[in-house]
């Protein structure tokens, strides 16, 4: 494998940007440190043209301004695999926007590939084996090992020929316009900071009563402070499930802590005092200050809508089977439920449904109306 250069100065990045702008297509990827830091950041960028692969070290040179123009130029195709996270990170960290996207993972989904991870796809089609050991590596560490450099380069090196394969199959199936619409929507995604109580982001919090919810919030706030102090991900302090069980059982002693799954004696020795104090604060919170888990009002039970939904799901299953696609990729349950409660009389009525894409109306519109006409 040829040596892969790593660019660490502004002049080299300017030259790279000029080179990339002369290309019809470039493959792009990034590596971050989300498994190792409290706030993840982009630690490495990979670019592959048809002829070579180059890495950019944003930890060595923070000014990536020269790359903005080419990455925002729709005339230069940007090939990503699973672009959603990358697009959000690039805009958050550097103000970089992506235009001219081609996402090979989305393409695989629309071709009905059973496994759409990059390692699976490259292994299936090209016999390429990616070393998964480095998916969770700490990419903020310098210097990068030769193995890490090789892994990063492999992530983009094969994307050009993968596009050639996938695009041809999409064209044969008449689905290029479908994925083009998906790509245009993906280009608009942005990172957003979550607001409100931390329990809103804790799976299972909605099953707790208000007092338990107060305890959970205190535990989550403590863990967040500790993760910031250590500059590590939240799960490296203590896992969500353990905190949920602590809030549900509210142990009051060291012995009670270690009875909770995931709270080892060592963890209890290290954090027991802080966890017990957090539990105590939640238990002592005045009744009128207890948090309330927000719940969307449930729509009234409508037997007719339920019947329509069942018919729509049957139609979706049959259509997805005929297309060789996952039913959830074809159309999701939320949209089907909305349609079942507001049945369209003609295909044009489907234009009023938020979240329904043009390609979905074209592919499913007549069958949706026909299916609902059978009820």
C-alpha cells in the first residue's frame, strides 16, 4: 500500500483544496474521538481522488477555510458512506457545508442490501477487509500509528469504485432520483445541542414516577459533571441502565449500590458517596418542584384508523418485497399512522403530508389511495 501523506500546515491544505477542486468526484470521511472525550471533535479528515488518498490533521492546523469552497461546490461530487454524522460534525467544528453529496450507505439501503456497514459492503463486493479494531480508537492521540493511518485511508480509498457499482444498479432499477432526493435532504442536517433536563435523553425515564425522575435527574447531573471533569464520555463514568435502576430502587447504602447491576464494588468505592448524595437530593426535593415527564397527548382510539393502518402496513410489506427494500426505508410507521388518520382521496392529497418525499408519493401514491379505497 502506498504511503499516505498527512497534511499539517495551511499551505499544504490550500494546495490540496486546489487539487480537489479540479476533480469530478472526491471521497470524504472523518474520524472523531467520541468514544474517549466528553465533547467529541473531528480529529482526522480523509480525502481520496481517483488517484490518491490524503489525510488532513485538524488538530495540527485548525484553519480549514481553504476546503470550504470545494466541499460546498455541487459540481464536485462528495462521496461519503453514512454521511449524516460527518455532515453534522463538519459544520459544527469548521462551518463546512457539503453539496453534491453521494452517500453509498443510503444507496445500499435503497438497493436492499442486507448489511450496509462499510466493512460489510466492501467485503461483499470487493473482498476488502477493514480492521474494525480502529473504529473505537482514540483518534486524538498523536502520533497516529501506521495501522491507524492505513485504516483511515482504507475508509475512502475504495469509495469511487463502489459508487460506480451502486450507481449503475440504481440506474437499472430507476432509483437514482429517489436517492438524489435523500442526498439533498442529508446535506441540510446540522448538529444541535440538546436542551432541557438530562432525563429527556435517558431511555426509559418515561417509566419512572415523578420522585424517581427527580432522583434520576440528580444522578445524571452528577455524572455529567464528573464526565466533564475527567473529559471522558458519559458511559465511562457509569451506564444509563445502572442510573435508571438506581433511580427506581433508590438505595441508601453502599451495600444497596452494589446490588444494582453495573455498579461494581470498585465503582461504588470510587463514586458511592456522590451517588448516594445525588439520590438523597432527589428524595428530598420538595413535592411542588418534582419534574414531570412531558408526554404528547395520545390521539383518541379510532378503530377505523387502526383498520386503515393495518391495510397500509400490508400494502407496504408487499411493495417492499417486490422492490427488494426494507419496509422501514420505503415508508416509516409514523407517516403511515398519519395517513391512516387523514386518508387521502386522491394522490394529490398526499402532498399535504409533512415528511413524505416526492419519490414516496410517486412510488406509493396510487397504491395508498387504492388500498384505502378497499376499506
